[in-house]
C-alpha cells in the first residue's frame, strides 16, 4: 500500500513539471513572435502619405499605383473612353441591326403589303370659279389658260372633294407623290349668256373650245399635253343661254413630283362651280 502511494505522488510531480515546462516554452515562443513583429515594423520603409486632393490611387494587376490626379484622369479619358465608346457603339449597332432584321423589318413588310390597296394616292377637287368670281383678268378667247381656282384645303370639307396619301395642291396643280400609272380626269360644265344683238353681227358657229390636261416636271421645264377634248361651240340663234360640257379621262404613267393641271381655251365659259371636277388616282 505504501508503494502505491509513492508511485502516485511521483506521477503527480512529473505532470506538474511537464505543465511548467510547456508554459515556459509557450512564453518563449510568444516572446519570439513579438520580437519578430517589432523588428519587422522597425525595418519597414516609411509609407509615403498621399494627398487625396492632388493624387489618386488605382488598382491594377501588379498592385496599387498612386499618381497625380489631373494627369491620370486625362490619360484615362484619352485612352480608355474612346475605346469604351467604340465598343459600345459597335455593340449597339449590332443589336439594332439584329432587332431590325429579326422583328421590325418583317412587321413593316407585312404591314406595308397589307395596306397597299388602301394607300394609293388619289385626289378629287371641285368647284372651279370663274374669273368674274375671283377677280382675275380674262384672257382672249382661244388662248389656253391654266385653271387655278379650284377649291382646295379646308374648303374641300364642304364639297365631295378629297386629297389622300401624299397628293398636294398648288396653284391649280395636283402633285403626285409616287411613280406609277394614274387615271386622270376632268369634267367641266360650260355655259354662256348670249346677246341676241351680237348674234346678228358675228357668226359664232364653228368656234372651237379646247379643254386639255397637262403635265409639268422640273426636268422637262415646260408643260406636256396628256389628253384633250376639242369640240365646236354652236349657239342657237333664238336663245339667250347656251350650255354644253367637256370630259377627259385617260391613263398615264407619272413620276413622283409631276404636276397635273387643267387648261381651257375660254375660261369665261365656267360658271357652275359645283359641277366641275378635276382629279386623279393611282391604279
């Protein structure tokens, strides 16, 4: 029994000794680490202070570079921005082209083809006024005169006339917007008062009334006759009033910008504005 107790006491003493040795070793290691840190701090070079108001630091693959702010930003603007802009513009152009080819172009084509029958240019203007009504000077009978007194613009709202899909009106002329084949037409009611005393002194039978339609284009520089109606004006010897009409209708090939007009050899014969018609439509 005495031997067992002595063995246990020895083991306790050895354990305490080992703990003391371990504690000493730990303290020595900690001291070595602290000394190493102090030595590293003392031996490190002084870090240059950076003034944030005059310098800027940028990261790159090799670390951090601090340079003067204005020169650094200028270099970036001159070198980086154009490259980024070019890449962005190229990408945007590529995306736009792809979207147009894949989506917009197909939709536009289908919409255009579907709406072609409803988009053919056409116009009908009515209500030719006489020179007496407009205050224009009447030319001598027999001279071809362009009819310029058609109702147009908002005045057409009170008539059966119209102008659609690009057709324009200017100084008695209808201007076509598209190249193609057109039907052009003009209908005039012609009337005149007859003075019985003049019938005895002048034989008016056999006088010609010329009603024609013309085309003008800046490339030609002059009017070109497209169609005409020529008839003899015969007057009754015992009547104070004479009435007749003239009608023109034909198909012509027109270019965009061609100007179509109506001319008559005696504009004083037009006295019923509501019955006169001038128009065209693409076929």
